[in-house]
């Protein structure tokens, strides 16, 4: 029997596209024998491994901007990251408490990077919520996460698309979902920044001074999604070249690459919209996969 693995890449809220890709693959009758995930890809992959991806997708459809802001816990003063990530860990605990990687009935692994050495670590065992919190620890955005004696940051720092891990799990055929194939579009100035620039020019003051005395409280700035949006976009741009290099060394058999250039990676209130893009892009590749692997198309009605 041919063993099929799926590699799910990182990309912040762009990772919602993984839901759509998985839905498309499953309802097309393509068996998934193992998943390797990085960062947000690790979270969605873990939901698949614990049979929760459909239920959690439906829960996330109700998440709005206010709900996203409620999950932000700014670190003041900022020492290791813009956000502490304790609230995020509570969400992960609510989904994965009691789950250990070595006990899952579906084969799954996630990666992270050891902060002290820069070494990539592939987790095949351990408490799932801790492993995932480590894997999503985007530098500057989320504080690093400690497991045992070691501290970890986002797996995407070294390997944003874990095709190699799928091969190591025994996959004969690897389907990779790359979220970084298209560079995000970043607006240089928000309306607020434009206003600050105009005032600074009129008063002949540095923009930093005008920003400090602005009538918008500091805490509001820290809770404003536009701040992490810019940082997320910068991270995605820097990781794109790394993905391309890794794809040359560890080429998947099939590549699903949705155009998510309009998303910075911080739009966590748009699960349905982004998932649909992933689904549509996966459906373009599925005919080739089913033809090559001689898989009969079946409609399971997952959505």
C-alpha cells in the first residue's frame, strides 16, 4: 500500500488554508496516513490527528476581531516577545489537554527550533499542547516556550515546510501545502500612521515624538491587530526564501500553493475565507493525484 504524507507549512492565520486542503483531500478519497506540521500547520495537523479539525473549524468560524483581541496578552515591558502567549496556551490546552504525540492513533509530528543552539527538533512524543506552543513561537511575536530544560521557538525559523519529516515518517508520496509561495502585500502606512506623519511635518517634530503623545493609549496600540500584522508579514517574507531552498532539497511529489498574498498572517478572524482558498487550490491538484495514484473519487460531505 502506498503511504501518503501531508506536510503543512507555517504562516500564521494563513494556516487556515490547511483546513480547506485537508477537507478537499479527504472528501476526494485520498487517504492521509501521516502529517508533519510547522507552526500553524502543526496546530491544524494536530487537530486532524485528534479528529477535531472539522469541529474546531466550525468553532473558529464564529471568531471575530474582538475574539482575537481577547486572546492577546501583551508582554509589558516586552522582553522576549510582543505577546506572552499564555492565553494561546490556554486555547491549546482546551483542545489538546491529555493528548500525547506517542499515543495518537493518527501519525503526526511537529517541529520547533531549540533557541540556544538553533537546532531543529522534530517532536514525535511529548505533551501535545506544549509541543504546539513551542512550534508556534514566532520570534518577536510570541515569547519562546520551555519544555523540560530547553527553550524553543517557531519551527519555521529553520524549516517552514516539513517535507523531510514526512519522508522520515515513511511516506512514499508527500503532498505539501506551502503558504509562503506568494509574498504578502503590506500597506506602508495605516491611516493612523499617515495622521502622525502629517502632524509631525506640520509641527516640525520627529514622528516618534508625535506618536508618544498621541491620544491613543499604549495598551490600545499593543492590542491593535495592525501591529502583529506588520511583524507577521515581515516574518513570512523572510521565510519565503528558506522554503524555496528547502523545496529544492526536499521536493514533495505534489505541491498545493494557495495565493494568500493579500493576507499578512494575522487575520485570525477569517478562517472560512482563508480555508476556502486552500480548498480551491487543493482541488486543482487533486485530479493529478487521483490519476497518478488511481484513487476513486468519493464525496464524503465533510463540510
